[in-house]
């Protein structure tokens, strides 16, 4: 079976090529919105209903997502529906964001903290991380009380765990080895 990332790649690249000539942020917003709707269980049932035509599926999807009347957006969704790839939208959106970040010289970072962080703390951590990774970071902060203390940072496929939970797990592993 073909992997979803392989299926999504040409669509993400096509959307990115169109977005570069118009508005990257607008396309990013559209793809995030579309992928949220495509992830809904009811939409998955609707898309897989063989009694509905492609035009009916597209019409309902456009109505639900309040897709703008721009021809490029409608054509993109139409191509996804015709090729049975509408449910690949979450992966398409993820790959689009990677392409966008690469184009802008930035990366997404998730900072998980045991406690809510102030804006000043977030800026301090962001500054240190940007120096470490050598690129601009789009930071998202999440509160995860299971960390006990400290932070756990995820940038791409790299994880920097300076949480109390992480240190306790490392101690446990060292003692049981």
C-alpha cells in the first residue's frame, strides 16, 4: 500500500508552487482549515459514500469550509475530490507547512512546559533555541503537567528534554542498566 506521505507530496508541492505566486500565509490558513474539516469522522463517511458524485462532495466540502470563490482554491479541492485524495488533506497541510518553513528559513517548535510560561520566558527560550538551531522558529507553547518541572522542546524530529520527568527517566534507565 502506498504511504500517505507519498500520496500527499505532489499535492503539497503543487499548492506550494501556486501559493508562492499568490499568498503563502493565505494558502497555509486554507489548508489548515480544510484539513480540520477533512479529519472529521462525518466528512470521512461523506467522502467515502459511493452514492454521491464528485460534484456533490465538492459542493458540501466547499460549503462546510467556507472556501473562498478563488478559482485556484476551488480547482485544488476539485482535483483532490476527483482523485479521491480529499482525506489526505491533513498530510498535505503538514507537508505544505514544511515547504513553507523551508522557503522562509524557519521551523516549527513546540515547547511543552510543566507550568504556564510568560511572554518573556517564551522569548528567552526562543532566542536560545534559534541560536542552537540557526533558524527562525515558529513557537507553540503547551502546558504538560506530567513534566513535573522544566521544559521539553520539539523542533522537527529533534527533542530537547530538560524536564524533571525526563531526568528521572534517565536516572531510572541508568540505575537499571
